[in-house]
């Protein structure tokens, strides 16, 4: 999930509703990443980024269609440096 969604109070109307629903259950989003810094974040942990797919990209690849939903989700894959 993109970091801005987690830290911004009003990223979008949809995220505001989700955050309110989560708060009612005692849960909240606590972690998100800046997509531009993902490679560096992973490298600092001994991982190498293989792919970072946006919501539209992973829906097209995995579902075979655009689908609908929030665009701030990503699917990333990485490997341990030195193993592959």
C-alpha cells in the first residue's frame, strides 16, 4: 500500500471510509511504502526488487481484466540477494 494513504488524513473519500470502518473495529493501517523508494527499502534489507506492479497492472496480469478497486495497492516481488 502506498505510504501516502496511511499518513494522509484525507487521501480520498474511499480511504476515509475505510479508515473509519477500521477504527470502529479497533484496527488501523500502520504501514505503507513510497513506491519510488521501494527498491532502496528492500535493498537495505538484503532483498532485490524483481517487480512492482500497480493495481491496474496486477489486475490485468492476474485477473485478466482491469477490475475495480483502489489504485493505491501494489504487488511487489523480491528475492534474497545472492541466492538466485
